[in-house]
């Protein structure tokens, strides 16, 4: 399950680019206020066409960063509500202040990302990116990744990439999580797709 919390004041309609490519396992929550409460006809059409669950959260305004505070509170709520479930969380905003939020949840081993739109194009500062990378593998995964590296050496041409790929496979419990992590690692969909196909045999037991 993927959750997209959209800071509509910040990204407007562009933050929902790609929403029609989402499916029934995705939930989009649009946070809006009196400062940004209108939809274009084009966006309305996309919202009706998407298979994703779409919810609206009208937020109270009157203080600085009011929407940001309420979005962060809601994120904490759904993370706790989904405890034990396989889920990833995307804050859709170009406000780099959310990098601190990413760091906070990274230290607690929760997959929270800051993206510019629901296509998951990451456009945040290095603080946020490095924080997510730092927890992509936990200490519990070290032993498993060592065993996986031996198998990957037979599948991956560039041996220097093997340790990073092994850590991703060890950490993520779902094929979707692995695919997302590879895409972020390579920042090249063709390359990540090639690697994903090569390692399919190793992740057949993943959800």
C-alpha cells in the first residue's frame, strides 16, 4: 500500500500529475485550505479516472505553516494505524522543510519519502535522500545480505553494485518496495528495470 499526502497549497495541480497511473492499492490524501481550494477541469477528470482511493482533508488556516503541521500529524496517525502492515508514505511537496520529517521517520525505520508529484519523482535536498538511504538497510539485515551477495555475483555484471542490491533485497519485504528502492538507487528506470528482472529469481517469495 502506498499513501500520498499532497500539500496542495504547495504543488497545486502539478503534484497530482500521474495520478491516473495509480491503482487500488494506492491512497491519495489531498490537503487543501482556503488558500488553495479550487480544481481545474483537467484535474477533476483525472481524479475521477484514477483507480486510487482519493480523500480530501480541509485544514484550518490562520497560523504560519498550518497545513504542514496538520499533514505531519495525519502522517503520524496513519503510520501508527498501519503498524505491522507493509506500506510506504510519500509527502507530495516541494517544500524542503519536510526533509526533517523524512529524517525523523527514517530513524524509526519507516519508509517516508518527499516527492514532487505522485509519480514519485524525488526532488528534495540531499539531507532527505541520505536519511532514507541510511535506513534502507538495518543491522538485522547484514547476515542475510551476505548470503544474497553470493547469489547476486552470478546474476549482476557490475560486481560493485552487488552490495547495495543485496542490502535492498534483505531489507524490503515486497517486490514493490524493492523495485522502488532500485529506481531510487539508479535514478534510471531502464537500468533499475534491467536489474529488477535479473534478480527476480531471488525475490520470488516476496509479496
